[in-house]
């Protein structure tokens, strides 16, 4: 089977044609990670919980609507950003402490 390189535009057009709930959509996360059936089931169960909450005297906080999942790609990017932030903070702490130690040694 022959392979060829595809321009980014063609790849984007192919990705846009993928259905909701496909593996790529679940990896990215967000509203497209759920199929229409899942959205219908979740909205129905949320409505039932809200009705039950109202009929039981509105005790406690109202049930929250289900949120679309974060995909593993998004989680991976957030973890990488958090690690980079920690590295920056550690470098700044080392820099600040090195100046403080040097100032104490000169006294």
C-alpha cells in the first residue's frame, strides 16, 4: 500500500467528518466526546434528579448538570504546563535564595 503525505487542511477536513464520541473526540474531550445517545441519557437523568430534588423540599444544593469529560490529551497538556510552572518557580526560588545566601556571606 502506497502512502503519501497529506496537507494539514486535508487532515483537518477528515477529522471534522468524524462522528461524535469517536476515539479522537474522546481523546480531545469536550462536548464532542459524548455521542447523542449519551447526551440524551445524561440530560434525562439530570432532569429526574432535579425533579426529585424539588419534590423532596430542595434540601441541599441543586444537582449539577454533568460536565463533558476532559480528554487525555488536554490532561496531558495541563500536567505539562503545571510541571513547567513548577520548574519556573523552583528556578526563581533557587535564584532568590542564592542571592540571599550570597548577601549573608558578605556580611
